[in-house]
């Protein structure tokens, strides 16, 4: 296939273009002309010309004499192959083979990951909590390829499971074996087991992402009390722990019969947002988790169980007052002008001022002197949407 001749974009622009020239038999004069144009990648080569006619015109100006016709054909061939290669990559990006993501890290890579985690945190965990090598490898592959997935909690394996099960191999022919899939762990699907596996998954993210963040400030600043850890580590442990303990704390306020369904729904919603932002940005996973934690905090306010108290057991004078005479409850939120019939706050509960023009979709300033670009729509009592990607005018949250 022609796309097999498209070199990987590894190395300097000159190395990439000369490799392309070798694969498609391009004249040195053609490669030198591309370098003089300042082409730095195959993506730029792909969009250098709008049509094959433009290629013919460009080659004609190189003064190649009798070689011009042949070089025109070869440049067109290379240009078509590079375009086809990137179209296939873009089409198959969301269909990457699961076997690639499930491939185990090499022994040395796994050992280095665990040693790096130990040097940073000096922490050990019991076998029933420590993630299995397969789990660490999977989340590490997802981060390396920027192909984060919403990992199935019930597929999270611990080191205890890894050490007490063995993977069988079936012989297909001489020297060829097929590894059977691991046995599924039999476990009750209840809220306690869900939280245990969520903790193990968060620990796996911290282990796979314990390397230093790209473009981190001076390492000495990390020692300052209150330093933002996402600036120094790809996935800081305090960030994933914060997410886990909020989930554990929030679900505890619900009646037992509602806990499992509510926790699973909220957890999948938030981790789906991680996937979307991680794939579509250059941020580290730790930065994504931290941002989403803040923007979706209101969604984790679980309604407490209705328990009778002394006031509800005996009728009082207040209980006989008609609803029309009950004084309205006061809200700590400061409200501005409604938009599309929705109440809109002028500031978050923590005091963060909100840009009024952004609520109507009219402000694009970054940074904005009028306030934060976050949705101020009040979607439930004393709760603001707080999303970063839309204003109150486009908020779909139901009050």
C-alpha cells in the first residue's frame, strides 16, 4: 500500500522529508526545495497544495529539465499517499484496537513506573487495594495514546486477583500459542465494592501518571505549602483522592436503596467528561480531573435521606400556616437579570465573580476583566451550573 511508504513523524523536518524522498524516489532538488519553503511536518506537506495542477506548476519552477515530468508524477504520488494516510488515521482514531490499549507494559517499564511512584510518595498498599499490572498498563496506554476511555469499574483488577489467578495458553500450532482471557472476578455489585474498585482505579491513575508534568516550574516551587500539584505531576495523588472521597462522602447521605444507582450514574458522567476534555486538549489528565472536579461539584450534592425528627412528630403553630403565608426562603446567591426565564447568579457561592456578557454568549475576552467565563444559571436551590463551555443562555440544565 502507498500509505506504508509514509514515514513516521519522528526526528527533525529534514530527516522526515528526506525519508519521504527516499520512499517515493524524489530528486534531491525537490527535497531541498521543500526544506527551503520551511515545511516542518508531513501535515504541512499534506496541505501545501490545493490540487495536482498546483503541484505541476510548482515543480515546473524548480528547473529540473527533462526530470520535471517524472518528478511531477512522483510528488503527486507522495502527496496523495500522505493525504490518504492522515485521512485513515483521523477516521480510525476513535476505533483504535482494544488489543493495543490492553497490551501489557514491558517488565522494565512497569518496574520503572512503580519505582517512580515509590520515590515520589513512599507509600505501600495491601494486595486487595493495589491495582494489578494489567490495570496499570491499561491506564498508562490510554494516557500515552491520549485515548482515555470510561473504564468499566467491574473490570478493575487488584494485585490480589492477579496473584491468585493464572492465564492459560492454548497451543494452536508449533511455536504458536493463544492466551485465553483472564477469569472474571465474581463480586457482588453493591456500593461498597464499587467504591473499593473506584479507589483502586484512582490509585492506578496516580501510579501511571506519577511522572513529571511537561513544562513544570522549578522543582523547588513544588515544596511550597499549598503548591498546585497538577503543575508538577501528570496525575497527582491528592487530585484523584479528592475525587474518590467526594464520591464516598456524597453517596453516604443517600438511602441505601438509592446509593448504587446514583453513584454509578454520577461517576460515569464525570469520567466521561474527563475523556472528552483529555482527548480534545493537550492538558495532562491531572489538570483535566481537577478542572472537571470544580465545574461539576454541584452535581454531587446528593439529597439527604428523609428522617423524622421531633419537629415532624408533633403539630406546631407553624405547621398550620397556609403555604401562601410562609415567608420565602432567602438564598445566599446574588442574582442578576434572568435570561430566557432562568435565574442567573452574578457570582459563585465561593465569591467568584461571573462575567455578565458571557452568560448571553457575547464575551470572548481571555482573561476577562468582568469575571470568570462560567455558566451562572441556577439549576437547583443555591446551586449554580458553573460549566466552562457555555453561558446561561445556552444552559440545558433543568431547574
